């Protein structure tokens, strides 16, 4: 697996708290939850290449599949 890119992220305390609750519900860390949400959003926008899709995190157990 290629190395991951580190990137400092500044978000409001309210948004972080919401992400923290959501991550706990999905049994993920906040970092993994943010990466999952970004990956899902980029994939839905059609901007993720095939090669990158194979390395993306697995869907949440609570996420519905089409």
C-alpha cells in the first residue's frame, strides 16, 4: 500500500464533535471516518480513478448498498 499523505485539517469544534459521534456509531476513529466520508463523496462525484478505488476504505456496515 502506498504511503498516506498527512494533511493538517482545521474544523470547528461542533463539526468535530458530530464526526466523533458518527465515527463511534460506525466503530471507526475520527480520522478513518473523515477519510471514509471524503472517499465516498469523491467517488459519488465521479472523480476517483479505478486504481484509487481499490485502495479505498471498505463501506460502513450501516451503509446501504444500491
